[in-house]
């Protein structure tokens, strides 16, 4: 991708304005901000107007000065919660990874994707996947997160189109809705070669104080290491770790999730 220099410069200036407002004592005027950042007043005014449309800044009706908007407050709260969740989850992910000798991670819903916020590789040799996004329809944690969303969200995503990453990827909305119903019923999700041909995974939910799914804990490995016969063991171990994370963030495990591990292996995509 070739980045447009003017676009990058505008983004940099807008970010500088937000930082400058954050460092101000409550509010600041256009002239003051322009002078502080070395911008033309008209440029600063245009950028502030754009940020205001997005709710990132607010303008006082009386003084005409600007302050940070509610959108920034919400983003800050989201970032703080994510960092807290990561620090709480890491010991559990590391302990689980050592115990089962497989890779573990924690994903949250970020837009229309699953974002990895914490990662532990038992061997210490794998590449850290933290910060990586993955599709909701083709991954085990993505299914856990998507199963907690209204059906209309799944239908909305289907209108954009589900990418067929492998021959096992579920791309029909009716089949995906059936799969998500199974996820809710069983309390875990599987993905056998659906995103990466040689990778299998299971995932279980982490809950908040309202028993809503706030994150998904994943165990993943090459296909010959996670076979259907191993699913019950991995689900049980993953649930134990997820329950600790849920408790430590003040969450409550959903009553439907207080169940024994599956007695029968879960076949791919079932």
C-alpha cells in the first residue's frame, strides 16, 4: 500500500491536536493550539471541526474553546479495560500453556474482528500474535465472540461476505448461525483447519459481571496435536483458566457454562 503524504500529515496533525488538548488545563482556543503546534490557524480550525464531527473534541458554546470529547473518554476507558484484562489473563495463559504444552491466547471483539490482546507460547519459540486481528467466522475465539452478538450482526456480516480461507471455512450464513447455536449450547467453540489449513483450535468464553462474553480464551496447535479426541481435555483445562480470569475481573460465569467437559469429541465444524 502506498500512503498519501498529505493524508499522513493530516492524521499526524490531528493526533497532535488531541495530545495538546489532553495536556491543556481543560480547554484551549484555536489560536493557542495553532501557535503551540506551529500550524496555520485555518488548518487547526479545519482539523478541529473534523475531530468534532467524530466526537473526539467538543467546543464550548460561550468561549469557543475546545476540549476532549466523550469519544476520547470512551476510547480511553476501553484501552484501560483491555490493559487490565491482559495483565490479569497473562498468568493464566502462561500456566495453561505450560500445562498442556500448547499455545494459548486471549481475544476480544474489535469492530468486525477478533483482536489478540494476550498470547503465550509454551515453547517460547513462536511469534507473538498480540495485536493481530482474525476473522470472526473462521476462528474458534471469533465464534465464541460472535455467538454473544445479536443474530442481526451475523446477518450484517454475511452481507459483506465471509471469506473462504480454506475448504472448511463456513461461508453460508445459515450454517454459521447453526454453528453459533451449537457454541452457545456447548459453551465452547472449535475451528479445525477453517482459517489456517494446518491449525486446529478450541475456545471458551470469559464473562463480565453481567455474564456477557467479554473475551475468548483460545488453545491452538497444529492439526496433528489437537485431534477431536483431545477436545474434552483441552476444553476442561481452558474453562478452568477462563473461570479464574472471569473471577478476577469481577465477572460471573454464565449458569449454562457450569457443565462438565464434553464427553464426546467435537468433530470439525460441529
